[in-house]
C-alpha cells in the first residue's frame, strides 16, 4: 500500500513565507513517513465497489469545482480530492443502520453512506431537488434515510453530537455504531475534547476518525499541534487508539473495522488518526500557496484512486475492460447528476423549516 | 388543590414525563446522586436509575451536544444547566446545532429536547452567576423560550416543553424555587406561546415574566391602594410570543410598562415595546415605559445589588409616569 519508495523530502515552506518566530517542538514535522507494511489481501468483489466509490467521489468533486468556477455553485466549497479512501474505506466497515457524522468537507462521506450524486450536486447548485432542498449547500448535507447525520460547519462542534448518537444507541441497546469524522485542526477545540471525554467516560459506541491532512486550512501541523500524533489524545481518556496511512482503501476498511467491531461488541470508543492529504486548497478560494509543489506532487504519487486501480489490476485480476466499464459507468452517473442539478428547479421554500408544529 | 413549591412542580413535571415516555432522560451536573444542585431532580435517580438520570462531568458543550445527537436519533433529552450562566459555554451547540438542524436537514431531523435550569439574578452571587440571558436565546429562530413565574405554570409549561418537537430553552427563576402555589393533582399542560393575565386592571398594563411577575403583582397591590388598577400580563413564553394577549390589554388600558430583570440594551422588552406601538398606537395615551436592571454587570454587595435589580418602587414610579402622575 502507499509504500512509495520515493525518498520524500521534508517540505520546507515556500521561500516567501515568514517563518514562525518561535519554532515549535522539533519532534513535530509536517510530513508523514509512509508506512511500508504489506498490503492486506483483498478480493476483486470487495475492492471493485470501493474503487467505484472513490472514483465517483473524485469525479463528483471535479464536477463541483468546474461548476463553482462557472459561478453555478456559491459560498464555500471544500473538496475532498486526495482523501477519498478514508471515508470510503471507513464507511465500508459499517452496516446501513450505523450513523455517520461529518464536517463541512463531507460530500464524499455522504456519497459513501449512500446519498446519491444527484442529491449532492443538486444541493450544491441550491436546487429544490438537493439533499436538503437548497437550505444547506455544500457544508450541510443530511440524509435521514441513510443515517447520515450531517455535515457541520463549526470545527469540532459536531463531535459531541456523534457522542450523542452513540449515547442513544447505548440507551436503546440497538447495537448501532457511529463514525465521527474531523480534521486534525479540530483536535484543539473544546467540542472535540469534551466529545471524546464523554464518549470515553460513558463508553459510547463511537469511532472518532481524525482525517489528518497536515494542514488546518493554511496552518501546517507543526504550527498548530504540540504533539503531532492526534491519536495520543486517546491516552488521556483511557480510550483505544489507532493510527495509519489512509491511501489504501482496503487498509482503511480493515483497520476501521477493528474499531467498529470493538464499538459494537464492547461499546468502547476508539480514536483513530488516518494520515491523508488533500490535493486542492482548503476551499475553492484557497490556492494553497503555503505548500510546495514538490510536497503536493509527492502525495499525488500516493493517490488513493491510483492505488486502488493498480491493486485491482495487479492483485485482483481485474481486466482493463472491466475497469474501463466501471469508469464509463461513473462518467455517466456524474454527467447525469450534473445535468439533473442544472435542470432541477430552484429552491423555493424556507419558511416551513424553522420549527416543527404538531 | 394542593399547594406545592415551584421546585416541586418542576420535579413532578419531569417525573411524570419520564414515566409517560421512556425516551425522556435527564442529564446534567449533579442531577443524580447529589439530587440536583437546586434539588429539582430530588428522588429521580432512585425512581429511574442511572440509565435515565445521568450525572455529567463539567462539560456543558459536550453534554449539550450529546443531548442534541440523542434527540436527532429519536430520544427526548432534558439537559439541565446547573445555572443558565453556564449555558454560555454551550451556546455554540444551542445556536448552531440545536436551533438549526431542523432547518439544515430540511425537516428530516427534529430536535425534541429541553435545556433547562435556573436563570436571572440570584442573591449576592455577583456578576458571573447573576444575569438574565433570555434576550440572547429569544433572538434565535429555531428555539422556543419559556419562563414560568408560578408553580402552576412551571409544571404545565415544562411538560409541554418535553413534548414539543423543537429545542426549548426553559429558564427557571432562581429566586422562585421556594415560592408556592396551587397545582392540580390531575394532569394538565400549559401550552407554549400562550400568555396569561395574572391580574385584571383597567388603568395600565404591566408586562413581566419570571421573577418580575411577583414584583409587578406587589406593585399592583400598592397601586390599588391609590385606586390605580394595573393589569399584569405574563407572556410565560418569550418565543413564540403571544402578542395578541399583550396588545389586547394595552388597547384596553392605553398605557404600558414592561418590566424585565435583564439589561436594557437590546433587551426583550424592547421587542415587546416595538410590537405594542405597532399594534396599539391609536390606543396609547403615553409613551411605553421600560423598567430593567441597570446597564452594568451585577455587583455583589446587597445594597448595590438592590439598586441594580428592578424593585417595586421603580415599577410604581414607571406607572405614575405613564399616568402623568409623577
């Protein structure tokens, strides 16, 4: 898996970037040494659908970026390109009745949980047919039918909500597990700290997944965290933890499965840090000038999409025709979703959704 | 009819709703083994066990959010803030999540829950523990805000709040817990959004809620000695506001004094004043008056505190002003 043999160089900030007056702890670097463990075997039957999801999310995000640059999507647009294997692999370890809570970078998570590309793209276009009827936009996709409990725009504010869904599962004994996604930038804010503290104290069946992409917006890890390893925060709460690279979707799925099983069988939460990278800026308005071209290129060589395709071809015996067929299918799906989004009627109602009256 | 305290009325409401609906649970600091910092939850742990009466550590943002998440997937939490002062560290959860998830999800997820606890000035607990936050919460679409002034209203409103499909901010009067009143033994509800005329009168309308209702009732008794009959209207719920009961009263009396224990700037009374002038301009015989706390953080010393909080004398003075008797 992601065991690029490339000797990666520690990224240095671009030359015109002012250096921090006080260098942070020298133990914190803004890079991850790729793990070189052997890839977990996978069958074509398992990997092919995951590959399809990664590809669909990639194409959906690219379509969103295009529509944004054409002025068809407004507001903030945070793309997950480069990180897709994390949400796809993690959600791949769930049952349909399990819950997912995510951030404002959640199109991929929603898709992996079962929300259609039509509903997502129509939402981004502010249409009546969108996942939340044009009321939420890119950052607030919710879908009750698939137990997707939402995209949240206040960093860390959704972590206690995930603990709450876990609390309800424990209260009812319904055996469901909640996955909570967030970035490493969330790990400093109170909502995260209190959410994991309560989940650990009350033994709630929640898996907290830090998608560590090295940058909280434009601030690199070494200037935002005193301890680089976010999973270490589990130790303070006596919580199980795990930490691994997120480039290989099978690896993500296997490792998250362990935490999901722990939650389902013992009720114990886990804090997992998955190391990943976004290929684009924080949002569409961010050109990403705080990163070097070399650093981005290095990560692109570990592209989860390419890794999944290579494994399918080299290890799972998927033929080129078979892979092409999947790619054509995805192309059609996203083209249809774009057309649907563009042609759908504009959002038209906001008053009925303030309070619910009997 | 039995006479019980405001505190007992709240306790009975929670107990009855938890007996009626298994989805209802109580969570907060010291609600269980300690029996409630203000003893509102006395006996509930013994009755319902640790599963449904949950002692939370000091993490308001965390357990407010836990309540919201649990409400999203079908439970009906009652989250107790030891005092509403501490809700300020959970205000992101209340404003950005509880109030908005119904809208953000286009009606897919409701948040049927209650945030409750004492609010308003207490006695000599100084600035951080003595403030009225209802104007903050009443500002927010998606929330409901209830503030009972009597044991009867406390029980009936809390039961309605628990059954409501929306997040309800339920602010109890910290200085009202020991007050007593008649409360029926049979089940009843006080609907959210329904004001009540607490005292009939034809010369002036006093609008007040929570701890200012007893102050206005006392002022009305004194005024009656001089032949001035004040009508006291208690909105009981600030959001949604029963505007009609207030404006009907002012149309009858032609004069209006709004009494609140909060600060004057952007206080809730300003909203009532706006609505009254809009609906009752032709009936008003004098400009609307407001009586509020002084525009300062609450001082500790008892004499200074009394100066800051509206007293009976200030209400009487305001009434005399709108009657041109000053």
